[in-house]
């Protein structure tokens, strides 16, 4: 069954978050990191830190819009802070 993804990327260069949607999440990440996406080209390298798998493109677009709101970005930043805290603790 085909599915869609809404994803959040973290820029290791500037610490910013990018939100998008696609069908093939691994190929899309490669496109971002190869500089094929204009909006993230100068922010490489990027890593996926959160994603959701959805049944339709409409659902993926709806979730993308939700994540791009102030409340959605706060939620993503909270998740990212938890992940980075764990990562910092693991690399000590």
C-alpha cells in the first residue's frame, strides 16, 4: 500500500527545523542533503527527527499545515529538545 509522510528535519548547521511531506522519506532526505531542495540547500546537513506515516496526500498536507503553526512548532521543538538531551547524555 502506498503511503505519504509528513516529516520534520533538523539542520545540524544552524539548528533550524524544516517541515515537509513526501511519498518516499529516505529519497527525500537524500535530496535535501544533496542540495536539490532550494529551501534547505544552505542548511545542510539535515537529519529527520520526527515523522508521521499517513494514508493520503491530503492527510499529509493537513498535518504539514498543523506542524507549521506556532503550536505545532512548539510541539516539535519540545520533541527535539528531548532527543537532543538524550543524545548529549549518551555522548558524554
